[in-house]
């Protein structure tokens, strides 16, 4: 298919973009305390420019170090010393015919307490002592939760004193009038520095609940001065920023990224903040201020899933926002709209929904999305599956000095290394056992290096555990990753043989140089559980695979990890009355909050009940027996870890009488067990070049499988 509109040029102000593809801003954590560019950050962005993207908009870039720094590893345009690094980034982007805009940002109340006031100190400390970052990141994982728990961090700032943002927490204070004026000046100064650095334009971040949006929203702006109250007054903050940039930078291109609907109604809080109609009026008013484009988005931290969607959301579900704005303004409209394919992008452009297609997570998953589409190779694109691991890993790693990762692209943050993998395979055969994500990724990387990967899969289809993960309602996107991984492996010369159970004899017949075991894991019924062998006891695999179909039953699901919750989703769809049992004190311990926020309302709507702090001790014909527990500190935790034993920081101690929960069926979601018996059979053969990866080593998520596959396949000697 030819994508004529997608690959036609268009201007934003005086800046011509070679196509309609925009890489939207996403913080991944490749920066450093002082806000200057790093080699890793520049490699990351340049790879996307090399991949054919027309416009790259940087991650959130701070203009204020004290209360406006949202992360330790964030870009900055708050000081002149950051200009030269930004100039180098712009030059590297321009080298490939792409344009670069910088997104100027202040988090306002959505900042985390530990980041407020600490960045200037961190910058100064690092200049004096090079070992400071390592020392800080050794303390931060313990320090941050403690400070947050006791609420002893400094207050974040907002248009007014208001409730803290969901996910950010902490305390919030109102900006003083003088501070408002100062921040406006800092936005303007940031734009001036961008222009001096040779950056093509700037984007003002007025969406996702950050400071500019906080001035627009009646929920966070109850000011009584000229920056609050009326519609016009709430616009004054962004208006004065725009006017200041125009005065200092002339016709320098300006984009405003804007929330059109805060979507409080989606979480049952109708009337809070502002909705669709007001958002469109904001877009019209901002367009009249003389900006060069509107980047349409939605929501904020309080309504997180309505701007950064989990897997269950439909493609293009919020395109009506951009369409409404486009009808009211005469400048280009940029929008993300959960677009995943060139066909969808072309269609929305041709339908007049928008003028530019903004692809955020798709650019993380495949930096060459644009190039592949233009070359007629759309089927080679590695699609984003909306698993949210990019933001979860970025957030989790922010306090340990690491960055965000991607489930389907293990080369994120390793772009230079990936482009220089040694081509030393010399056609040597490597047998890969298992065609799940780990096995297929290993085959692709081995093929790139010139090895001959032979993949043996006992089932009649590829996918492994992914074939179960894609079965819950509206989770079909998860299944994309193995389709794309198979394509990637085959394009790099892998042979994939299905319906073949690998044995030592079969593997020997290929005379392999090395063997990679990617046989995954399987759900199990623990031997210690009395009654586990009864006919009314099932595993999550039984339900998700469709081997067992329960209808109109009373079902207890034991374990509320993501697999347990999604199995419950399947069960309530067939009119089962579900009760979820969890030994920890809360439902879904360890589950990323967006996934929990996505699935829990659906389960609640179906009348699901929950038992927490209950230990399963036995199953009988009429249900299961549970014992109440309390969680106490495990005094032997560190000792057990050092001894190589499996241990947890807390232990469950029985604290009450056994209770019986009546049900017709019990579904166990107690984790999985690695399947790696073949490794033991082959250990010591092939000069020790036998490896396990993914769940065959240790149960984990998709990203763990692809990362371990990349590590083994890229370093095989």
C-alpha cells in the first residue's frame, strides 16, 4: 500500500517537515542531573531520525531546576551551559533530514517530593564528587518510599493549593504571584536557548495534568488574581508564555500540546475539572494567540489510562478530540490517537482527523517505523503492544540510575551497540528450543550476527505463554508481539520448525555450535496443597487456554497477580460468580497501577468479591479453607538471600481460625515453574555453550525474556 498523505511534506510555521510522522515526547531516563544531553540519549533520538521520522519532539525538558525537575535523568533548557549539547543533538537529527522540537515542561503538582529542591544540590555535589550519583542511587530506593510514607518531602507547586495528583502524592502549595511571573520568564528563556542551539521549534507541554494544564483546569486553579477565575484568566499563564516567546524569538515555531478533555467522568467524577467542550474552546483561543500547531491529547495523572492507554483500549478511540479541534482551527493539528499501523495513520489523515500522526510508544518499539512503512514493508514493523513496560520500567529505575526499557525492543538504550553487533557467526548453527518471545528474539539477533538459527517448537504455533496472555477480553494486541518476532527471526535467516519436541538426539543431529533453551514455564498445582489433585481444582492455563470452560459457577481464584486478575476477567465473562483470594494485604500486589485501574472496575461491575490476608490451606469438594494471616518482617531475609535461598522481606503468620469459602471450582494463580529439564540433559555439551533464557531461567515478563535473549545472543562467542 502506498501512503501518499503520510509521506507528504507539511509546514509547522516556517518549518517544513518531510512527512507527517511525529515522534511524540516520552521521558525514558537517558539524561543526567545537569540536564545536558548524553551519548545514550543522542544515540536513541538519532536512531529514530535515521529511521525516517519527520519530526522528533524531545522528552519533557525542564525550565526550572528547583520545583520543575520531574526526574534526575531529564533534559534541561534551564541554563546556558545546556545549549551546546542540545546543538549537537539538533545537528545529529538534521543529518537525517528530520526536524527537532524541544518540549518545554514544568510538572507542577505532578512532581514527586524527592525531586523538589534536590536537583541543584545533585548537580553541585556531582561536580565536587564524581561518585555522588552512585551513592545517591544506592540510597534512593530506600529513602524515597520512607520520605513519601511520612510525607516529609517539600511541597510541589500548582496554580492553587489543591489535592495532590494521583500517582504523584505529597503536598501541594500555591505559586506566589511573583513565582508565576518567574516561571513564565523561564519558559521564554528556555525557548531562547532552544533557538540559539539550532533547534527547529518548541512545544509547550499543556497536557497530561502538568503545570500549564493546572492553570487551565478549575480543579487546580482557584486563584483570585489575574491568573484565575474566568476562562480568559485561566488562559493568561500560557498566553503570556506565548507572547514572551514571540517577543524574544520572532516567528520561531511554537506548538502547544493541549488536553481537550480531562476525562474525570471516566472515573466517576463528573463535573470535576473541564471537559470536551471547554477543551475545544481552549484550543480555539490558543490558536488565535498565534501558535503554529495544536498537539491534541487528553487527561492527566488523575486519569492516567486516558492518555497512556493499557492494552485493552481500542485503536483510535479518542480521535474525535482531534477531529473536533481541526474543524475549529486553521493551523496544523497533531494527535496520537493510539495509532499502530501505517494504514490507520493514512486513513485518519485522509479522513481529516488530523494533519500529523504522533507516534510515541511505537517509536520505542521500532525506531524504523517510518522507513519500513515508506518502503512498503509495514509487515516488518515491530508493533507496540501497549503493555506499559516502558513507563513502568522508567519509573521503577528512576531511583536506581537506570532508564526505561521496551518489551519488544531490547535494544532501547543500546542503539549504538545494536548497530555494531559483530558479524562473526560464519553460518554456525545455533539450535534454539522454544518459539516464545525469548526464543524468537534470540534467533533474530543470532541471524543478524551471521549465525544459522534453528528454532524447534513442540507446539504447532509460535508464542508460548503469549498465547495465554492474549486470551483475556480485549488483550489481542499482546499477541502481535510473537507475530512480529517470528517475522524478525525469519527475515534474519532463522528456520522455525513447529511440532518438534526437542530431544538431545534431535539437537545433536544439527551438529550445533551452541544451544539456547527457551522452553518457558508452566502453571502448576503445588504438592503441599491438600486437595490440589481434586477434579474441581484448575490452573490459570486451564482457563486461559480454553481447555476448561466454566459457566454460571461459583469460582475462587487464588492469587491476584496480573494473571489471576485476567483469568478472573475471562471467568466473569461467562457468568461465573468470582471471588479472588490474596495472601498479601492488598489485591494485586506488585501489579503496575495502570493495569490494576484498568481491570478492577470491570471485575467490580460483575460483582467480584475479594478476600485479602488469607492463606489457602486446603481444598475440598465444596470449596476451600482459608486462614487469616498477618505480615511480619522477615528477620532472616538478608541472610537467606546471601545463602541463595528464595526469600521475601515479610512472612505471613497465621493469626486466626480457619474459615471455609464455598465454591464450585478453584483456580490457582500461584505463579509458574520453569521448564528447563533439557538444560540438565545437555549441560557440559558443545564446549559449555548451552544457555537458558527467559522463563526457563526464572519466571518473568515479556521484557525479561527478550532482554535475556538479547544478552545471550549478542555476546555468544
